[in-house]
C-alpha cells in the first residue's frame, strides 16, 4: 500500500486548520506544515498533529511555498490541502479503499474539488484537481497564483471529493496585487496566468482591462481550450456590465469556435434571449444545454445544475411566457425531481396548482 505525505502551506488559519487535519490525519502517513508567516495560533494548533512544521518566507508566490512543502515529503505520494478544505466523513472509506488498491504505476490521482454549495449543501460548482502526486522532482508547482502541477504520466480520476468550506473572508485583493507586482517587475504571464489575471480584473470590476487581457489571451496557441471557453464567458460578463449586449452575445457564441457547446455556455446564451423576451430562441438554447454531456474529466469548471436543474427551470419560464402552461408545468416537475427542496420549484408548483391545466 502506498504512503502519503499531506503537504500544506498555511498562514493565520487558526479558525480552520484543526477541522481540516481532523478530517484526514488518520488517513495519511505524514503531515508536513509549511507556515508562511502566521501571527495567530496556527502553528501551535498544528503541533498537536505533527512535529514537521517549518517556516518559509512568503514571496508572493504560491508555487514557491507549495514546492517547499513538497520538498519536505518522504512518502510515496504528496497530497495537498488548503486549511479550509475538508474530507467529509462519507468519503473516508473511499479514500482508504483507493489507497489500499492504488496501482504502483499511478503517477497522479485527480479528485473532485467542491467549492460552492446550494441551499441543501449539495455541490453547485466543482472541478477536478491533482490531489495525490508521486513524490518525484519532476512534479512541481508552477504559477505564482492559481498554481498547478500539469498532469503528466499515468493519471487516474477518482470520484472522491474534497470540499472547500471557507468560514472567513481572506484578502480580496491578494491575487490581483501579486499579478500587478509581477508585471511591474517586468515579468511576463504565461497563457494560463494571463487568463486568471483577466478573471481577477473582472472580479475587481475593471471590466475594460479584463476584456483587453482576455482578448489577448484567446488567440494564444498555447492557451488551454477549457480556459478559452471560460474566458469567453468572463468576457461576456464584462461586456454586459459595459452595456455592450451584442458584444456579450458574440463572446458567448465565440466559445463554440474552440470546442462543442458546453451546457454552462448554452444556459448563458439562453438567459440572454430569455431576458430580452425571445422565448423561442431561449428555449432552444436551454434544450441544447439539456442535451450536452457533462465531461467532468475535461479539467474545466463544472456547474452541475446547468445540465439539468437550471435549463429545466428556465424552460418552465419560457413555455409559461409562451402560454403553454401544461408544458411549463412538466418542466417544473422535472426541475423538482432534481431539487425537490428548491424554493423556485415550490413557488412554481404553487402557481401551477392554481391554474386549470389541460
């Protein structure tokens, strides 16, 4: 059975770190904590779980810190977690089973990463991340922000999920400041970092600059397809906020020049037409979203609701607006089958119960 080093970088995580370590401490063979400048009780709390605690100077580079943690590992595989991540109780047996049965020729295990949750606590935003990585010098983090270890070698996918459950708000300007500093120092951003820089600009409502950065990224031959598709969505969001509706729609449609339609983008296009009263066209795009397969192994961000619940609920709205209440009700019931606790579904159900459907 392979051995696993849990490698974490932390700073001022006294609110989270015990919860995180409690969830995995008995499942791994070694815990490495690299602290980048805590001034709270983080290191003291961590000392209850491991003596392998190290200080590392923060250099505005997450890869540098993560590589420092990996360099301390002595087991077969390195596993990373952030302090506000947890392995739910329901996943622990699966974790152990995978560990006991893992083929020795596996270099990397990708696991689901749930980062947002709906009103019932079910994942509403997730994607796969490299989670167990063979302890070898060729596997190292790259990127000062949104760091990654590019998949290489024998890579397998597991449905085991890590949940990101933050309870405090961090510095919202941190990532943007790191990018700004790097550019001010004359450093260039690779295509992946350029994409994430554009996203940070969007989050900070710097829409024109965000579009400029992303429009430079999109033609890049080195840019990853999933990033390009998502960049089209971010560009569209920027254009809407700049009052350029046609440019927004063009950006969404442009996503299909990179690959087959994603349900997420189909829903956005459907919303464009729904909000403008073009219900027939909106219905077409929501139906298309329903027909799209969900490829969780693409590496892109996945919004599970875009493959069933959202298009079903919006088709209910479209057909109700078009006067076909019976069909609208049928779509609402299908949406309810996905999320029987949904307030929108229950509201619609009450509405349709008051109508004489035939």
